């Protein structure tokens, strides 16, 4: 009788620590990272960081949450299937990014000890993307040339798109809806966005009509701040759109609209694997 043993990993955790000299900056950075993650870490961005595809038959979790393990100690988590990214403070001066997986097949990896190097390389790449995303959002200064370019009309082919003003109330409301309620896989249709804006800011159809919304969407899409979901008339923010809103939040406090209500329900997703 030939006997053999096979050692496998049921759960894998890979952590990366950012060490600070003092506790003060790490706490502020973690607070801001949680805000960025909850607002801007959408389903598509999670898939880009993890290097996976999204489809309608996704099994498992796909969400971002902020847990409070004990008083004053919070943990930010971004779930995908049987894995999750988390960030938390450690030892007063450590900011830790950690990736945990309960099923390596979700990443196309094998769970044997012989494949541990491949797992380490893949997880290191994912934590690199997560840290790069946070660095891009945190290292934001007011980019006045960008705001000046957006304020000018631009020609695209035979179409001329008007400029975007940072003090435009309609644009502010539209971005608030996309950031706070747009964490969906398939984007938002014009009617869903219109209803969300009316509900969130307590407006009537006379105050903000559907044609006005379509004009604003057309303008944002012309400047590259929005994109369509394939051939569907569903919209979501682009990378440039996230960057513009980061600069916008740094240059004005008007985007923090008091009394904003959570958006419900969320639109149904119809995205397809590409």
C-alpha cells in the first residue's frame, strides 16, 4: 500500500504594514481611508483591485462595510465572494492592509503548499493595487488646471459639449447620488438617477426634470466623467470622474449636503462578463 500526505491551506491571510513615527497621522489617514472606501470603492473598482470579473452569477458577498470590533477600534472591509480586503490600525503606529481568502479557487490558485509562492505573488499584487487606489485618493490637491479645463467647452467630432462649473448645484447633486448610492455593478439608468436625485434632495419633477438630467449626463459623458455600461443606457463614474470629484471636494465644501437620505432601493444589475 502506497500512502502519501497532502498539505493544503484552508485560509490564507497576507498583510502589509505601513509604519509611522507617530500615532496622530495614522489615525487621520485611516479615518479618511474609511470614508473613501465606503463612498468610492464601488463593485467595479473592487473587481479591478482583485483582478477578477463580475457577472450576474456572482456567488458570495460584494460589499464594503465598517466594523467596530471594540470601542474606538474600527476595521474597514471590502468583501468579494469568499475573500475580503481589510484595513485597520495596529500597535498604535501600524496601518495594516490585509487580504484574507477562504477559497483560493476564487483567484484561480491552488491551495497546496507547493503553490504558496504563487499565492504570495498574487496577493502582493492585489494589496499593491489597494494601496495605490488609496494613495491616489488621499494624495489629492486642488488641481486648478483640471478645473479650468472642465469649465471650458470642448469639441468632440462635430459635437460641442459645454463646460462644467464647480458651483453648479445640479452637478453637485448628481455627483452626490453617484458616490453615495452608485455602488452597483451595472450602473444607473437615467430614470433611476432621476428618481434618486428627487428622493435624496426632496425635489419635485418641476424643479429638476428628466430632460435636464439627460442634458447633465450628456455633458458629463462628453467630458469623460461618466461612461455607459456597454450598450446599455446605464451610467457610472470613470476614473477621471473619481479624480475630478476628489479635487472638487478639496476646493469646496458645497458637496457635503446636509440632511441627505440614503438611497433605496438600488437598481438591478445587468452587467455581463467581458
